[in-house]
C-alpha cells in the first residue's frame, strides 16, 4: 500500500497546535508519528531533546541545511526551525501518518515538494485570546511574545488565502476543535488501522 498521507499543522504560535496534536497522538496508538523538527531555540521546561525538537546550535543547523539535509527550514521569531528529511523518513518507514508542526514559511516550502500532505490550519478565536493563551503559557519573554503576536497577524491572514489549507479549525472550545480535527482525519486513521489488521 502507498503510505498514509502526512498531515501539516500550521497556524499562529499559541493557537493550540501542540495541544491538539498531542491529544491526537495519545488517543490513536501507533497511528501517528511526529516529525521531530530541529530548532536553535532553547528547550522549554518539560521539553525533551529528540522528542519535542532536536535542539542544535545555529552553526550546526546551518551546516546541515547547506548539506541538503532539510525538506524545509525557516527563521521564526529569531530562531531557525526545520524539518529534516530523516525526521519524515523515520515516521514513514513505520507506515504511520507523519505529523508536521510548521509555520507558514514551512507550508509554502512544503507545497513545492512531493510530500502531498493534508494541510490543516489551527486558528485562535481572536488576537486577544491568543495573547492571553501565550501569556498564560509563560514560555516567552516580552520580546519573544511581541514577535510571535506580530507573526500571528500575518499567519491569520495567510490562512484565508484560497487553496492554502484543506481545513481551517478555529480552536475556541478544545473539545469541539478536537472533534473537528478527528473528523477531518478519519479516513486516513481508518486506512492505517485497517492496514494493521490485514
Ligand atoms: N481551546 C483552548 N482553550 C484554552 N486554552 C487552550 C486551548 N487550546 C490550547 N490552549 C492553551 O494555549 C496555550 C498554547 O497552546 P499550544 O502550546 O498548544 O499552542 P501552539 O500552537 O502549539 O504554540 P507554538 O506554535 O508556540 O508551539 C497552551 O498553554 C494551551 O494549554
Ligand atoms: N517552518 C518550520 N516551522 C516550524 C518547525 N518546527 C516548528 N515550527 C514552527 O515554529 C513556531 C514556533 O514554535 P515554538 O515551538 O518555538 O513555539 C510554530 O509556529 C511552529 O509551528 C519546522 O520544522 N519548520
């Protein structure tokens, strides 16, 4: 069988992408695999190298980019982020649905590849609510928060571009947003579960 289609999650920082995708991975045992990106930002409390990100220096990451090891990479809020070819291949080798959590530059660049994912945009109900969620998360300095809010305004406009995303989910009530997400991915989830039993 051809492998399952990957899924790209994008949307403003703080919209709830990680919250939703962690729930999805947890509920569906051995169906999804997370593409672990590289980043030059520092780990947050609770994050683990190799699970949440591969944390690297800018020099090391730039060298790997120059060496052609990345499918896409971007500068976001003062740090480099990127999806390595190895990260995606590791998930696809297990015939799992590969999940990518990337910004809008990543979306544009993935569209130039033959990955053919389902594109899902996760959006906050409003800028005010987004700001509150980011502040309450307590992961950002004031400078980083402002950079992320500025980027969020652009990301919110980007999600409205015709044909850019297959589905746009507004993450207001978490259970509702999660229900919508599961409905969107039901066909791919069923395909993976069926392949497991055949
Ligand atoms: N529906 C919701 N209602 C209230 N709070 C939420 C909801 N969804 C997520 N949150 C909270 O909002 C904060 C931001 O969510 P999360 O970290 O998942 O965002 P993100 O899009 O992955 O951000 P980033 O791109 O910066 O990693 C978290 O503290 C999370 O617990
Ligand atoms: N283009 C890419 N964007 C990525 C990648 N990994 C994460 N991201 C995006 O960066 C921001 C910030 O993430 P954070 O963990 O520092 O809050 C967010 O929008 C992610 O979607 C990547 O490999 N490529």
